[in-house]
C-alpha cells in the first residue's frame, strides 16, 4: 500500500512539474509575441493579411488564397481588401474591393497595456468615397479590421499581423 501511495505521489508531482513548465513556456511565448507586435506597430511598418471576411449581411467568407492586405509604411498606407456587400452609391462595374493608397488622415495608435490590445484608426478617401478603418491588434498576432464606408455597407475582417516584407517596402 505504501509503495502504491508513493508511486501515485511521484506521478502527481511529475505531472504538476511538467504542467508548470509548459505554462511558463507559453507565458514567455505570449510575451515575446506581444513585444514583437508592439515593435512592428511602433515602428509603423507592418502588414496585415486577412483569412476571414464578415459582410454586414450574409455568412463569413474564407479569404485564404485570395490576395488581400493592409500595409502600413511610416507615413502612408496601401490597402487592397475584397468586398462582398451592398454598394449604396456610385462606383463602376470594373471596381471591386476596397482600395486605398496614400497618406491616411487622422492616423492614431492607442496601446492599452492592461488589456494588451492596440487600436489603430485612420481615414482615407477613394475618389468620392470616405473610408474609416479601425484595426484591433491582439498579442496573439490576431487582427480584427473594421471598415466603414460612405458608399457601402460596413464590413469586417479577421487576420494576422506580421513584419512588413522587404519586397513590399519597395
């Protein structure tokens, strides 16, 4: 009986030690990701690629394999996002997606250390359309993007942030 109790105690202690070490490793990994995200955002050179699109009306759409990006350069942004929704005003038949390139208006970065969330907001104009962008960036490198338009239904996206590729900088 004493041997079985000793055996169970050794197994329990071993299991707790493995679990504790894994927790510490995950915590260190999360901290490393958070520091990387803050570095990219503070350096104002990063890219977001989305995997999911959420139209105002309808079901989510998988974007894997479809080109889309938000690239932030120090003083400008370059955006190409697919759009599935209702256009309220104007626009030609050859225009698809949300496109914007140039210097953003009212560019703002807010970092909340307590919740470990970064919010980026800015405005851009494409021809007669006014586009408002909001990016919520999380330590897991997940990004939630919201786009409000003066000509279309609102839309949102979910994707991942990464360091800006050297080819994209050119």
